[in-house]
C-alpha cells in the first residue's frame, strides 16, 4: 500500500523564503499549494516542479476566504500550513495610507487567523502542523515599524492560542527570522551596520530557516514554541 502524498500550503511562495520553502518541500515529495499575490514568475517555477498555484491578495479578506475554499477542495488533508506571506511598511507609509495599514494587519494577523481557523478540519484529518513566520521584533519592537511589529506580535500570540486550541491533533509553532537575506535596495553601509549588531556577524541565508521548519515539522513533542533564527541579533536589539 503506497503512502499518502503529504500536502503543504505556503503563503507568499512566489519569492525569497516562501519560494525556497516551496522548493525544499517539493524535493521531499510534498504536494505543494503555493499561494502568491503578485510574484507570478517564482510561482511559475514551482508549478513547473509540480506545485499548484493559487493567487489571492491576503489584504482582502474576501479573497482570503476564497483561497481557503480552494484549498479545502484541493486538500481534504493538510499536513503543513506555513503562514509566510508578509508586507513591510514603515510608520510613514501606514500613516499616509489606510490601505497600507489595513494590509499590515490583514496579511500578518487576520489572514493567518482565518487560515488556521477554517483549515482546522483538514489539518486535524492529517494530524498536521502549522508554522508561522513571525519576527525577532515581536518582543522588542522597532519604533520605525510600529504597525508591522504589532501585527507580527499578533501572529505570535495566535501561535500560542492555536497551539492550545488545536492540541493534541495539530501542533502550532513559529519561527522568528533575523537578518537572513538582505534586500537588493539595502545599501552597503546598512548591511555592515546590521551585521555588526548581529553576534554571529553573518547574513544567515535561507537554509537555516528551512532547517528550523524541518525541526518544528518533524519533532512530535514541540508545540506552542517559537525559534529564533537570527544569528543572535535578538540579544542586542
């Protein structure tokens, strides 16, 4: 009797960490449902490797509910939900745009809430797990990104709440990334400053986060936990 193919849903799978997580899970034989908003090129590459792509703007809760319905149709059993999608707006952007403010809380807190709540039957059926990507700033917020930090802190609290609610059938954990991959627009001086403020003085890359995902996914006795993957940066902020 053949083993059932495991299924994973990754939000924000079209670029950077979400894309790398999608590739890693595809290489392990998962059926990957790759959500994306606008990064179609990266998702197309995942689809070429066997993923199923679903488009939705997580800032629009109507679209979030439509995404959930599509996932329910595709996956009667969901082994892994990774809430990875993110948007990063500073104080000035959210102060001048209600759309940006709404997006910060919808993408980081409201959409993950709906996904975890409404996909509970599929996760329970698979005895699956949830991994939420939060941030090292949930405990020591950056005053230049107040809304972002608050929204990520909300997701950290949802991790604890759903870990309690869904046990013992479903485990829920979080990863707090630090300086894993600089953006192209980050200047050399900024990069040097961040690395100088990071005890291990390294740009971590994506592989350490993938390793943390595997640890939380595969260890059956961890739930309600949050792991920092930050080179020690949280010690100094």
